[in-house]
C-alpha cells in the first residue's frame, strides 16, 4: 500500500489573498493552495478590507480584526472550520431576489441565460 505524504516542513505562506469565493495562499516553495471561503465563516463574512489585513507567519495566516487563524496544514488536509457549510440554494434565491429588488433584472436575466 502506498501512502501519500504531504511536505509541510517548508510550507511558509508568502501571500494570502481572498477573492469573492476563495482563499488563495502562495507558499515560499512555489505551491499555491486554494480553499473556498465558506470553509471559514468568519473570513467569509468579513469585509474585503478586513480580509486584506492578514499577518503571515511560518505555517499559518492570522487576521487580527476578526481573530481568525488558518494553518497551511489545515488547508492541505481539507479541514473546514467547525460548522462551516456552503451557501445553500435558499440563500442563493434570496440573493437573486435582493438584486432584482434594486433593479438588476437585466444582469440577472443575462446570468441565468449564460450571457455573462
């Protein structure tokens, strides 16, 4: 039987960036890790400005304004924060309804029809 070993000894983050849906972490050895933001509810609910204020240290990232710590190892192992769950269908419907209520009907129709 073969066992996969993940090299973590030199997995120091040199950059951590959150886009709208994902956390991307670039390591000093060139690897890039990505995890969905819903894995980390505090980070997902933070403002983009708060997400941008990250402190990097060997083996982890820390967001001081929301007291969130995420280790490189946890991302490599696929560990989500306790209670983390993807946005459900109902939340998507509510988001679309909210957009429609502020006059984004044309863009919503284009999204539904795959024109965006």
